[in-house]
């Protein structure tokens, strides 16, 4: 298997080169997956192929994509109107993989969105992109027009009976828009707030109709699965989940960046080999493996495989697969305060525990960092990791914020106590 076959998502992306036109994308096999799906496969066959490939969502939750698609109701008692949303609202701190895919190979994402819409029998699709991704939005707009010009989108695609309208929607630029029900609220022109479940969005989503929401990286996998088959896709992986994964590393490493590697690549290999290890003069103290809303992993567990099940086995989550490295010269209390402050600012304010709790925690962490902490503050912090947990808020924003805090209190407890005991941050001069 050559490099292009081992790295299907990034085979067309070369740093420093101009982005490919639709002609160049087609010369590398682009839109062959769509042609095969439309001309040779029924929608159900596409769903079955993606299910057999064991593709799991790459946006953080890791839900099996094929099972999600199967959950979309069908039959005469259900309305034919349904929607598909390509989620490009990448706002998780530490995550920048979707931006790379959108700016590096926009047609790959568009092809994946069209095939996925066909598989779920959708006639209208939206690309929901964060406001700050201006370059990606420009490239997607251009690529989408090219796709319409080639009849890959629009009426009677490739001479078939299937039609699809695709719209590019630039979001209001809030972290909460990444939550599926808040995203649909925003698309409807309403305040971006999460809604209670059930029903799931696959039954009652955008404008009350069945809706599927999938992440950019997830959709980029679909053309390759359809074109090359489920068995090939499973063979790319080192674990039970299929395919490759875009892994990223930020922090004080020698080569921060993103790399497409087999799903299940060990965390140590990603940091030491691909990111080049720690920068000169720094020592690794812990890693947040999957974006800001995942728990810290200590150095002794770096050999863990970066897949959904293995990460759960060490008490963390794969999340977005974009690791944030904490070094020995950065204050862990200050680092956690920075994360909680972000989540507090991004709370939509819809539910009281998240709106009030995160703001309070941010102030307590600021007091500890500035030398104004009290012993009882640690009990308050610990209690909130339970009070703001899953099932106590409308969505997973606050529980996600509690993951790094909970693990930091366990892993860096002495650092918190030292701040309070000495009345200052030891890392401040």
C-alpha cells in the first residue's frame, strides 16, 4: 500500500502549494466515489458500506456514523423533507484539523457531503462554518460553484433522479453552535441554544424535520470508503475502529502540527516521532489528548492507543484527537483557569448550572492563581465537577469543561495546595 492509499484524507494536501481546482481533484480520483454511489449503489447500500467500514464520528463523540444514518426514519408515515448539515464549526481549543482539510482539499469535503446526503435521502444540505474561517469559506464557496457547474450538485445529479441543494452558512461564531441542536437553532435564525432530548435531531431537527449532523473529518472519509470499499478502510486502522485519523499536537513541542495516521496510533509515537518530542529545555508533564474538554493523561500512560475505547480505558477521551501538551514550566492551575474561562465565556447562558457555575469556577481559579485562594476553594472546585456533570445541564458544554478540571485536581493537587499555602503562583517571578 503506497502513501496515498495509507493517507487518503491528506494525499492531495501539500504545504506551500496552491489549492487544487476541480480538474486537479478529479485527476486524483475525485468524485469517483460520488459517481459510484449515484450510478451503482442504492442509498441503503451506501449506508451499509459506511457501517461495515466502522467509521465513527470524528467530531469528538465518536458515535458510529452508519448507525446514525440508519436512525433517520423512513417510510410513508414520515415526511420526505429532511436535512443534512456538514459541521465546520471547529471551535474546540487545541483543534485545527478541520481547517486544514477545508483549506487544503475543499472538494473532498463537498463530495463527502453529497454522498452522505444521497445515502440519507436528503434533498437540502447546509455547510455550517464558523465565522472566523474566512479563507475556508471562500474556498468552499468557489468549490461548491464548481461542483454545481459539473452537475455534482443541483438538479438530477449526473443524470440521475437524485437532486441536492447545498448552501454555505457562515455562523455567528459561538462555541455552543457546535452542539447539534444549538446549531439547528442558529440555522433557523434563532438564538443558538441547546434543546432538550429526546427527540433526537435525526427525528426532529432543523425546522422540525429529520436532520443529520456530521463533522468535516467524518464526511471527508466517505468518498474513500465508497470508492475503495469497507474492507480496505478497516485495513488502514490499528484497532477495531476503521480508517485513519487526523491527529494534532500543540504546545511546547519541536514540531506542532497535524498528521494523518492509522486510527489507534500510540500517543507517545504522535508526540515523540511526529511532533519531534518536547522543545529544548522543557519536560512533558501531562497531555490533554483530544482538545480542551478531555481529561489529562500523565506521562506514564503515553503508550495508550489513540482510539475511542483505549482512551476511555485510561480515564480520558479521544475527542478531536488534537493533543495539548502541558510542560513543566507552565502552571497547571493557570492552564486550567484559562480553559475554564473560555468555557465560561462561551456558555450560552440557557441553563443555570452552566451559566452561573462556570463563571464562579473561573473566579475561584483566578483567585487561587493570584494568591487569594482559600483551603475551602478546593472543596468547591471538586463539588462542581459533580454538580456540572452529565445529566445536570442541557448540553455537554459544562460537563466537558469539568473533564480537565477534575483530572487536574487529582493529578496536580499539590500544585493547587501550594498556591493557597504560599499565597502566590510558584511559576510567576
